[in-house]
C-alpha cells in the first residue's frame, strides 16, 4: 500500500550533470524540466529519503509501482523522454551514468509512457514499475529515473538536459538489512576566503547505502557566544563500508574559539549526535578531534541539558533555599499571631 503525497522536496533538477546531489526545494520555474515523486510506501512515511527517492527492500519476485510527475517550466513545448539509467556510488557521490548504458536494475524498470509532449507549464503524471525476477541475487542496486529533453546549444550542437529521481533497491529474503553510520572525527578549518568550516568524517557501518545530511550548532564560545544552526553545505552518499566527509560552512565573522560544536546528522531514519570542542585555525586545516555522543536533550535544544550546568545548579539551589526560608518565616508568624486556646491548653 502506498501513501500518495505531493512531495515538493522530491524534485531533483539537473542540467548536463551526471552527479545527483541533494533534493532542492524550489518550484523549478527557471526554464527547466522538473521530475517529482508523488508517493511513498506507508511503511516509510517517516523516512525523509523515501519522500524524495525510490528506496525499498524487496523479495525476489516482488513488484512495486510509484507515481511521479513531470512538469515543463520552459517557455516552449517540450518532448520529454522517460527512462531508467544505471547509477553508482563513488567518492561520496551518487552518480548517474551516461545515456544509452544499462545495468541489472534498469532491466527491471519500466515506465507507463516512455515519451510525453508537454506544453509550457503543463504537468503529466506517470507510473514507474519495478519487477524483481524470482531468481534475483541478494544485494542493493542503484539507478536513476530520468526525464530528458534535447535542445539546440548553438549551431549544429544538440544538448541533452536530464533531471532524475534516485532508486535505491535492495533485494533479499527476510527483513531489510540495517542502516547505520558512525561519526569518527571532526575537523575545523578555513577555506580559501577565510570562512571557518567544520568537516565530520563519517563511515557507513550498515548494509545499505546512506545519504548523510544535517546541521551543527556552536555553543560555549568566547564570552558565552552561541551560533547556528548551520546546515550541511555538502553531504555524503556512502555505500556500505565507505568513508566520507560532511562539510559545513560557517559565518565568516565567528571568532576562532574555542567552541563546543554539536552535530546532528541523519540519513533517513538513522540519526546520530556528536559533540566536540574545536578551535578554528588561522588558515588551512586544524587538528582532528574525536567526538563524543551528545546527549539527546543537548542536541535537540542546541544548548545542552540545563540541569548539568554548574551555574544553573547553583542558582536553583539558592532559589530553593530562599523559598524554604520564606515558608518557615511565614509559618512562625502565623504561630505567633494565633489566639491562645481556651483553658490555657495547647
């Protein structure tokens, strides 16, 4: 069963670029073609990756279908070709191969219509179908559902512009293999323009590909300063066992530190928090720091658990002492003002 949804973040717009980066939240009204996933499995409704990509675990012989939309944001009528192409994960990126190539997964994929004509501003809804053969071997496979158009680039040169939706399809009997990753170290640095940066080195410790994104907050800086959250500038797509980096660019006006850097990184349902004390170098790359797991309350609020702060503990203690003293004083005044009992008794 699937839950139909309009997924504004499911569109991935490219132009002559085989690398499929993170999804983009825009209306693609810049003279481009947009492709958008319209539904995701009920079992993955809490998985952000499944809202943007086709991510699933299937048994040999299974079949799935997903609806998607293609919109023409150009100012002229377009003939759009819809097809599946192979992909691979390399150097921390999800890369779609050139047109005309294929792999095992693409042979399992079909589209309700392979070619559509769209007027300016027109949208068409189509269905992609994946049929896994009964004798399919265990393992995860990658592909891209492409929407491609041809255009003149001047003279006799014709350009092919493509936009796509990633496919991560794992095949095997039984339940889905686990997904997980570790945050190994945090490296402060500065780029060529002097902007401070933080890079988290991560390792895919699970059995499925991951797309690591997230944010960082800075706390306990010079003079008690805080900053952030800062979103990941470039994430990492990692196959099982791969190691890569997640880079975050920070505000150029930030002082060198030291700072308490608190990362919140996620891939789908998998979330990891890590914290480390860092100081930005004057240039280049600083010393790598091994992070510790951040307290969930700490990462969620971005400020740390207030009950572990010595200043807060001291303030609360003094406040409770004053409150207790006031209560005792009021009690004594009430006793002193009470009339004597008849007969001199207590």
